[in-house]
């Protein structure tokens, strides 16, 4: 089982050498590293060329003449990969030595799965773990509630309403690389890949923390670190009202309107033939929630109809969200 790593770089000279060295010291070395540099203006490409000369595996360097953005750059890097498994890599993280070996074993143990993602350790710019909330899953809200949901209901319904998977922790079978529709403008590459893969193949997630996820001022996307454990009241509120305020539906609606323009092209690959209609129903439910206006009594008819259709329970986490919509402006 050959391993490809798809890495994207852009003005990453500050932390790139550490990341490349961590890949070089994996207990299971990759067979190739594909790096697409997005027109860096610093010393990034010089670092990459030096690494290519000393690496024990094939390193292919591609350099864009002009900046195309991370979404298009990752799509380009993935298309150049020739291995059986494709790992995604950011320029500023640090992989622990057993990362590739552990994930490869997960694929070997279950030939049916098409994607694996893991947890990580969140650190400051110097790779020092935060004293509180150093787990990546904890900081993106991938708690036991959502972990159970991924097994209890259709996972693509979960991925469509919450960004759970960080690309740097992800690997997938290369057989799926050619079915990815274009990445919609409002989606980030990793959330889009995870969502599409959940539609077409089984997957697994590992609680192992296999890398340092570095937070620093210059990164494009990060996470918000929780300064301490949530209070009992806050945790209880999340259990009762798992999906938060209905204003969150506004962003979801824009995302799903874009996604549905492309998902139809996957009809022949869908694990569940009804997934497209489910996603359309979910979108209709979100639109009904965001449209609620006026007094609670004025909103009651719409809320009751959504309960009758079973949409609150299926698409908003719980019927308790209907109560929240009734009393909350």
C-alpha cells in the first residue's frame, strides 16, 4: 500500500523545516511527497528544494506562477498523487513519528473504509501544548455527542452542519480523488473532502493524537482555544439544545445551496441513494427555522409542522430545538 502526501505551501519558511523533518522521521515513510507552492515570496521554495535533495523518498515540487488559494492548490496537489493512500499535510504542523503507520494500519484492518481522520494536540507557535483544552477534537466541538451521532445517523448529515475534520489529520484512498466535484467557494477544502467522502464510502476516526496542530498569528485557519473546562450548566445546555441558536442556519444554508449544485454529479457513487433528497429536506428545514419571525404564537404553526415532519429530530439534533425556537428571538 503506497503512501502519497499532498502538501500545500505559501510563505511558510518559519515552520516548514520542522514539518518536513517530522515527515522524514515517520516510522512508515511515505513513498512520495507532492508539494504545491502557491507563489511564495519568501524562502519557502528554497527550503523545499534542499529537502528534496536529502529526502529518502520521492519529492515532487510544483510552483504556481500566481496565487490560486488553498482550495485550488490542495485540489491540484491531490491530482498529482500516485499512491494508494493520500495524506493531506499543512506547512506549519509537526507529525509525531507513528502518524502514517497508525493510519495505514487502520486502512489495512478494514479494506472497506475510504477515509480516516484522527485527533491532534493543539500547541502554541513553539509546539508547546496548551495547559487546557489541548485536544483538537475538543476545540472543534467533536465531543461524545457528535461522535455518537456519526454512528447513529447518516454521517453526511453531521458533516453538512458541522466542520469536524481537519485536513492535516486526514487520509483517504486515492480511488476517490477523481470523483471530487469542484470545491464550492464557501467551503474549506478539508470540510468539503470529508463531506463528499462520507457520501460515497465508509470511514473511521481514531482518538489517537498523532500530530501537533500549531497555532500561530500567520496561519490561514486555526481553532479557538478554550481557556478552561465548560461549566456544568454549559455542558447541560449543549445536551438539551445541541445545535445552538437558529441563526447558525444562515451559514449552513449558504453552504448547502452551493453544495447541492455539485452533489447531483455523485449520484452513481452514493452509499445511500436517498442522501440527496435527505440533504434537500435538511436545507428546507434550515430555511424554515431561519424564516421564523414575530411572536412565539406566530412561529408556532411552522414549528409544529417541522415537528410533525420529524425534521427537528433528524436535522437539528433534537426536538428540544423546537422549544428553543419557540421561546428565543
